[in-house]
C-alpha cells in the first residue's frame, strides 16, 4: 500500500469501515447533461444571487469530467476506484450516459470501501437505488443521480463504485486518464467484496462521474478545472497524487471537518476554445456541466490554455481537429472572460493559475509546444492573467514551478519522467511538483 502522508493508504481505507449503512429512498433524478451556453449567447440580464455554502447540505466529494469513448461493455461489471475529499453521513452517485448514442441499461450499482486493488473491506459493499429500484435506464445524453444511501463516508478514502452493465452499452462515457487502476469483471459482480472476478485492469473510469456526500460541516465545494496538469497526468498511478488531491489533504489537515469538498474536473489535452474527439469538449462547452453544476460550488481554480497554444501548430486532423493555427492571446483571453462571466453570474468565485513553463516539450508533443512562438503566446496570456484583474485572484504556478536559472523550463525538482523515457516531457510536474502547486494556493481562496 502506498503512503502519501503520515497516514498510510491502508489506514485511510480501513478508517472508512461502515457501521449499518441504510438506503434513504427518494426519486432518482434523470437530467440532461448540462452544457455551457454558446459563447455567442447574450449573458443574463441580471446576475444570479451569490452562491452560498449551506450547512448541512450536499457537497461534491469526488468527480471526473465525462468524455466520449469507443469501448463497449456487455454482461460485465466495471469497478471504479475513486478518492473522497470530504466525508459525510450519506452519499449519492451520478451515473453518466452523457456521450452515449442510445439508452444505457444499468443492472446494479454498489459502493464499498477499498481494501486493496479491487478487493473491498468485507461488509462495506452496499447497493444503490434509483427511484427505489436497483436497476435503471439512462437516456442518451443524460445523467442519473442515485437515491441517497445512508452510509458514513470518511474523507481521504478510496471507495469503489461498481456498475453492472447487462446489455451492450455502445461507446462508453468515460474519463480516459484516471491515474488509477480500475477493474472489469465478466458477469454481475457489483456486490462482490472479493477481487477474484476482476481479472482485467483499465486506466479509465467508466459511467460514474460524481460522488456527493451529505455533510453537516463541510464548507461547500471547490472545483479544480483544467487540462492534463489538473488531471494529474504522469503522477504516480494509484497514489492519489494529483494536485487537487494534495489540496484536499492540506485542507483536511488545516480545517478538519469544515474543509470544503475538492473535485478534479481536469481533462488531459483539453482546450479552452476547441473541442476534440480525443480530449473532450472545450472548456467553454463543459464549464456549466463540470464546474457550476456541482452541489455547493463556491469557487473554481482554473488552469487551462497551454493546449490552445501548443495544438495550434499541429495538423488540422485527428485529435487536434478542429485547429486554429492563428490562435492569439486575445482569443484565449476572450475565452477566459466568457468563463469568468458564467461563474460570476452564478455567484461563484473563479481563481486562475498562470500557464506553466513548457520549454523542452516540443520533442514530445510537437506543434507550438516549447517553441519560441508558443512561449511568446504563453507569456502574453500570463501577463493578462496577472494584470487584468478579471479573475478573483491569481495563483502564479508559472513562477512557482519555473527553473530559477532558465524560467522557460520547469524546475528540475518538479519535472515528471514518463515510464518509457529517461527525460522529462517538459510539460508535466511530478508528484512533488503537484504537491507544491497545492501548497501555493492561498487558503483564503478556498475557505
């Protein structure tokens, strides 16, 4: 078991053993997958009232941005391993068919406390219901929220969300880069505590995109929104070492039960302005669904734009299609202003991180990554982030992570090595860098 703090991973898991879980029945909510209005749409005539964290109430404890995919399941169970940021007295899970092309049949969903890998702590697996029934059908393009399950959830704990899929699903709504081993079994094994049937390992989460808790003390929800750096790309698999995870642990240590929920809505390769078949719909398109629709949301920490710069130098095909080879800093800044307007119209604070150094990344990613042209754009965007006053606050991740001897490069202390290369990719931090990012966020932004 991997340790990320003075408390071992095994201790965190075992601390969440449940005493007497019970269902709290209520009508399950099926809703269309919310999308942000078009950037060309007129804004609201009047700003919405300021968001306020109400205690007690529902807050988001874990989430992942849904994406389109091609993997299909039939008569199989997927066990998604997720990491809570805050605890509560009840939980509910959101199951997503956001990018499905047909109704999704779900035969059974359960939640349990992880012991190790796909194995659960005995006696902690509990079925969820949807409108009082264990099975549900989710229309194409929709999401369904389970009935609440009365179950004590501990913070900073790995839970398993297991979904049995009795019939062919078609292309599965997923989150491709989970930085976590998840598991697949043939047949219905959603309620199994044993790992025996889970013979296949996958690096993606499937169909589950949120876990909320009912808390008497948690102070709302903070959404980390961004690209692969927020997604925790190249962090240690299974270590829960993304910077939002480090932030959740920091807040738990400082604030205890009053810490807000912290959820990670990063998508590797994501762009502010353009969608991609490989890297999800644009930030402009998903911001309402992934950030502003979270229960109790009060603040967003935003870090995105480097892929708008880097991809601009790539061919207008494949994963980089559609492309904007002439992207300007002003266009990226206009995207930022659009997202700021959405957040402020909902009374939500939005804080920005400056775009981090990426010299040396061109040999891995091509395009304008790590080029003189790309660097000029990055510096222009960062100057605007720092000086415009448009965001509610700024975290200078660029200065934090730069090489003190050559600020266009990441500090060697923070660079990540891929499994297949001895050199950094020049773009992504390692676990130490992700922890430094979390520690640099002012507590006043999130409390």
